[in-house]
């Protein structure tokens, strides 16, 4: 997969369409962080999350899981 920083929204749409949000077992223990996003990016993520019926946080977590699950060492 492409570096997450270079993934465009269309690629993320394909990932979400082909997969579901990670199962609860992977996300039971959580650590909170603050992420500041450019307004344009936030709005695009928000639109895609609404379109797919997911929350913004879930979509971001999913994208991060996908990146690290598919990262080439």
C-alpha cells in the first residue's frame, strides 16, 4: 500500500468499501491522542465517514490499521 501520507481519498474509499472497521478485539485497550488536521482534509474525512455510516475517529483508526498492517518493512 502507498505511504499513508500520500493516500488520496479515493484510495481510502476503496479500503473502506473492501473491508470493515477493525474488530473490537484490536481496539479494546485504547490510548488517547490529539490530532490536528487541515480543515479541507477533516471535511473530506467527515464526508466519507458519513457516506459509509462510520464515525470520523473510526475511519481514521481504520486507515491507520490498514497502513501498519500493510506497511513494507
